[in-house]
C-alpha cells in the first residue's frame, strides 16, 4: 500500500513542528510542500515523516524534520536572500531553503551524495534556484558570497572563520558547535556592523570534515 504522503506530512507539521513551537508560516508551508520521501533512500521511505534522523548512506544521516524546520526558522528568511547550505546530503534541507530564499548554494563533500542531491532536486522540480556543488564547505563557497543566510548541517569544533567572513550584513549563520557527541546549535546574527551570538538548543549532528572540521 502506498502511504498517503500529504497526510503524513500534515501530521508531521502539526505534531512535530507546530507543537514544538515552530511558528514561521513560510517555514511551515515549505515543510508541508516538500516531499521528504523523495529525498530518503528507498528502503526507509516509510519512515520519511518519523520524528527521527534517517541514514542516507556513506555513514551520513538526514536530521529529524524538526531540526530542519528549526534551523530554517532561525535564519528568518524573507525570500530575497542568497543562502549557503553546508552539508548538502540528500538535498532535502536545500529544497526547504529553496522555498524560503531567492537562491541556495548547497555544498557537499562526498561526490556521490552531491550527485544524489542534484538528482533528487531535479526529479522533484525543486532545483530551479538551488545549485549543488561538491567541495569542502568548511571553507564556505566564496564565489557566491556574501550570504544573508548560512546553514551548516554537520558539527564543527568551532565556527569556521571562512563562514564568518562570507556572512553578509544583515546575515544569520546557524551551526552546531561542540565535540563529536554533544553540540549546541549556535546562531550568529550580523546587523549594522554588529555581530551577536547565542545558543538555540542542544543537538547531535554528524562531524564536519574538511579543512576547518574534524580531521
Ligand atoms: N542536510 C542534509 C543532511 C546533512 S548530513 C540533508 O538534508 O539531507 C551532513 C552532511 O554533511 C553529510 O552529507 C556530509 O558528507 C556533509 N559534510 C561533512 N563535512 C562537510 C564539509 N566540510 N563540506 C561539505 N559537506 C560536508
């Protein structure tokens, strides 16, 4: 039996997002619109809207829907921004950001996953304003900087300096920082030349690799 995906998605939005305090209507609409089942491996499709991370191969995982929604909400996007998505994985998070911003650059370090993300985005018709690149996102992607939003989906030992440098003004950066097991989701807000930083929640992401990641 084929699951009723739109109702499963609706239930996820109500029970996992609204109930836990996601309020931005644009984020709720994007989460209601994007078919997560098209971004997860075939064998875990039935779990697409479960409240848990899912394995996407190569030892990597896609965050639970709530974390994707929270990170998107913390960027406070209005639709005019250029956003950098570090750790593109399956392309799901990039697809959500694509609904919320003008343009998204999604950078993924594992070539096979970058190809997969590109295929997922084009098959679903969600790739028009999303560019997938393969490379080390711990160094950002200077070619399209500055970014009004930067979202990092892998845990960093510290906030990579190149990401700070490529953050615009105004700009918001969301990144899990900590050790390999426990991290805090940090939010860096730059406005009128002043940069503030705060913690949003505790979390657990796969490690950020590359030059400014874990070796
Ligand atoms: N946001 C993704 C899931 C992210 S999992 C989704 O929606 O599916 C974290 C991803 O970060 C993994 O795919 C991993 O390969 C990637 N990654 C780790 N270090 C990276 C780096 N330095 N640059 C780019 N991608 C990186």
